[in-house]
């Protein structure tokens, strides 16, 4: 029997363990899943298990106490892992009333998690650990209703992850690549080119997760800065965010000829095929990589669409790819570029990229693509919605966590990682 069937069948209910009450009977597990109802229950009981740092700590303690071998599947530092699991919990809770979105989100997770060596038994272990963590966190205030809702939510998510993994069996779990070029564009920024041993399928605007052998089991997302090329080479723009992490390894300690691993391409920042709508591109920092790939793709299409690019940087020196910008402006008459500099010579009158976009025109008929620092992405997405651009036509990079949406505002998606290192 497939794991998904086991997960959703009455006999698949895990034993809560010695001394633990069983949450509910068989009949509830056979009924169609009602995410909205569980969302209400989980939200009502959130004070018992928040902040999530305690719940997640208990969860990993329970996992590693019962199955010590699992610790070897995780990186040495668990901090990044804990943060992403917390964000994933918030995402699931906020979107549980829209099962289609959760299903798509978790299917992508399942496809991506194949690179981590996740096996069906690991999902079962995780469920046992979550049940134990809920009990430890809530203590005497633990309720059967709360646990049932949490475990139903988890099973719904896991079923979609299993289906996503099953649908990707024809592709490798990850691709082996070799660094073919490494160019420093500043003390904390590098442009890398990577060639994979096998063709790497992706679309312009997507991203992948990269693992360096300098930090085994640790994966970080980076946008691909080009549309697919005939030679199969990929380009990445990496800014060092601190010492000791993947960005530090890629910027300061990686050389031409070094190996890297790439997870499957992800993301929905891809161009549609509607030539009737012009495109609005908003980029900040290394978010320029995504915008550059989309412009590259637009230039290849026979039906030209007008494109307006706002590119933000703290100073003029932070515009690290000016040669490419100048070439694009010269060769693409359908593209208009508006630099937004925050400080020093050339500083814009607008306080931010979002303000510059709002001041420059009516974007309600466009399709928008926003990439860059989370605060910029959030401010721009909400600003465009206030300017009557429908949320479904605002595409953006994943941002850190989810924000409660205002009326009519777009929901901002969480990073697509639950057990990412």
C-alpha cells in the first residue's frame, strides 16, 4: 500500500506511545479532510504551543531521543532548520482553508526533499515526534481536539509531499555541477557560473537550492540569473550575508573547478504567454538575477512586450551589473530602466523602491514580478495592490514568513522549506 493511502486510512493512525491518550477514534480519519475546521481549532489553541521555538525544540528532542541516527541527516547547526520549520508551520496554518494552495506548496516540497534522502519512514517518525511535542508543550492543557487537528494538518501536507516526490521519480533528486567561472563584484558579492553534468531543466525566473561540499547537508536558495542556454551553463549572483554560511562559502571559499550540488528548479516567477500585457519588473540587490533572467527570456520571444524595470540599490557602487544594464537598454528598445539609488551621488528623491514604483505611473494593466530583499518585496507587493493591480498578477520571490493579508492584499508565500538544512 502506498504511503499516501496509509496516511489517510484509519489503520494508519500512529500509536501515541506509552502513557499517552489516543486522540480520537478511527472514524474521523476516514472522513474527507476539512482544512478550514482544523484551521479554527489550531488557531484557537495556538497560545498553548507558541512561540513555536519551544514546540520545535521538543519535536527534535523527541525525534533524536527515539531515533538517534536521524541526527546525521541534519547539518551541524540546527538554527536555520528550526527557523524554516517555524515558517512552514505558520504557512500551513494560514493557508489551511485553501487546500489547493497547500497541496501545490507541499508537492513542490516533496519533489525538492528527495535531494535530502527523505524516506517514507521519516514522515511517520516526524508525526510521532510532533504528537509528543504538542503534549510536552501544552502540558496539562493538552487536548485531544488540538492534537487531532495538528496531526490531520500534517497528514494532509505529507500526502501532498509524497505525491510530489512520486511524480518526480523520472528526474534525479539533485544535479552535480562544476563551477566554470567565479568573479568577485565586491567584497561580499560574487557571480558564479556553473555547468551541470546532466541537463538541468528550469524556466527563466526560477531558483534552485545549492549545496557546497564545504557545508554538507546545508542547502540555500539562489535565483538563476539567465534564461536556459544552449551550452547548459547557469549563472548565480551571491551576496555574502555573514560568516560561516553557504553564501560565505560560495563568495569567499569557492573556486573554478569546485563541485556543487543543485536541487530541482522551483518558483512561480515565470513569464506567462499573454502578449497583451506589458511587464513590470522590480528588483533590489541580487534580486536583479531574477529580473535579468526574465528580460533575457523576453528578448528571445517573437512577440515583444513592453517592460519597465525598477532596480534598487543602496548606493551607485551597489549596482554591480551596470555593463549588462547598459547593454540591455541599448539592445532592447522595449525596455525602460529606472535605477533607484538610496544614498549618496545619484540618490533618488523617492524614499524607497516601492515609493518610486508608486510615483511613476499606472501599473494596473501590467503583470508584475518583484524580487529582492524581503522588506522590499513585501512593501512593493502591497503597494501595487493598493494601486489596483490584482494580486493574482503580482509574482514575487518567497519572503521570510507570512504576513496577515489586509483586505484585498496579496498573501505572501513562505520559503518552500520544511526540513531544509
